C-alpha cells in the first residue's frame, strides 16, 4: 500500500515554508495543517494533489463525518478545521506554476460544510475547567521534598497566578521574573508566546502558599544554585542510568524544556494525586477569568485581567474564556435586580461596552 507520494512531499515542503516564512504561522498551527493534509492524502490513497477533483472533496468530507471502523468519530470542530486547512492549501496550490490549469477553483468549494454544520462546529460546548479552590487543593497536595518536586510546585503556582500558556512557561528565563514587582515579562524575543506578543503579567494574589511556592523557587535558583538571568525558570530534569532500573531522574540541568509535554505531564500527575480529573494547563486561563467574574467590580478591573492574559481586547477574554458555569448562571439570573439599582447596572454595562468593545 502506498504511504508516500514524492511529488506531494515536495509540494508540502513548499507550503510549510510559505506558512512559516510568509504567513508567519506558529509551529503548532503548521503541525495541525500537516496532520490535516495527511488525512486527505490517506483518503485519496496518496494521489497527486494536482489531480484534485470535486469528487475527492465530497468523498473526503463525507468520510470525515463517519467514525472509522472500531474508532471514534472526529469532533465537529476537528472536521471543520481539517476541511479549512485542506481548502487553504489547495487555494495556495492553484497559484503555483503549472497547477492552476489542472484544478478548478470551484471544485475546492465542495470541501465546505453546510451553514448549519459550520455553525454547530463553531458552537461546540465549552470545556470544563478547575475552580480556583480545586487548583489550591491540588497545589497543597503536591510534594516538595526534592528539587524536581519544588520545581513542579513552582510551575503549577505560576500558571495559577498568570494563566501563562505552557509553551511560554517552558521557555521562561530568570530575567523574565521581577519578584519585587510581582511581574512576569513574557518577552517574545526569547519566550514562546502566542503570535509573538509581549505579555506583562502581574502575579495574582492567591494566598501565601501559592505565592511562596513560586517565590521561594526563584530565590533558590538565584541564591543556592547560582542561576543567572539567562538560565531557565523551570529547568529540564536530568537523568542517569541505574543498573537495576534504567533511566532515572537525577536533579536538574540548565536547559529550558523544548516542548510543553513535560508541563502537561506535571499537571496530569498533580491532579491525579489530588483525586481530581485532569485539566490541561490551558484550562487554568478559564479558571482565572471565572475568578475575575467573582472578584472584579469595575470594567477597568476586567480590562486588567484581560491584559494579564495577553489579550488586546476584552472581547477576546469574554468570548474565548468567559463562559459562566451553569450553576453560577442560574444564581446570577435569579438574583438579577436584587443586589443593586437597575440604572447603576445599566450604566456599568454601557461603560464596559464603550471603553473596551468599541
């Protein structure tokens, strides 16, 4: 069975180069595109991209909607993102020399979902996230007897206090930490931030245990291990070979993590030991927004939380991470109009819209 088409591979290399250098896409986005194109190639049995026809489009769209034999069906959101990635690739392809005459642009449109299907994919239910109380409980259960355990607790505490993405946390260096100002500067020249954005995050005051878990770790790195400004905040785990057990953890080495996988593993282990379901580091961003809902009293405070997460607009915070749990939604609806004067609430809402959504 064919598992590779050399001509397709050359075309894909050119497209990846375009995405990386001209379209300035992140490596994570590029990996998603590569996965989508591979799905399409598998479906067409690695037929040349240049022979694309609408029959392939319709067949591929239908196949994505069906669960594979003995497998699980793709989510509506994954189907939509896969079809969109293939469409964009093909629209790039027909602009390349010698291809435009072989592919009809209108055939690419057959990769579209119906309007109802597209709306359903975009309106997927919000994912669950931990409450701040669950996060504090989990941190309290994390051990702190070794260097590695202290590093893991500090990492967990930092993400609780900033909502930093795991890729950014993995690449933080000591010069990005200003304890005297309770500030983390995610400098895109050396920190892997989303869209290369400068993000200045003030540490949330979540209590002594949370704050000290991170602050004590920074002091330990600087005073005891003599780490300098360019050394990692969260160093990799060093390993050695044990004759009986094979590779085992053996302290730290002065290198940043090259991926986010170790951070997700730390979170998975922490929640398991705390007796809670796993929540990815990214879900903590929703926890912080929910915390903001409960603590903020003015539009300016909401805007501050939004900036802390690296959002240019409050609308991004409220639409992407702002889902209110159903129990809280019911509580707010039932208490509407009882806690404060109706006119005052309307004025606050108008002020929020005027200052942050215009």
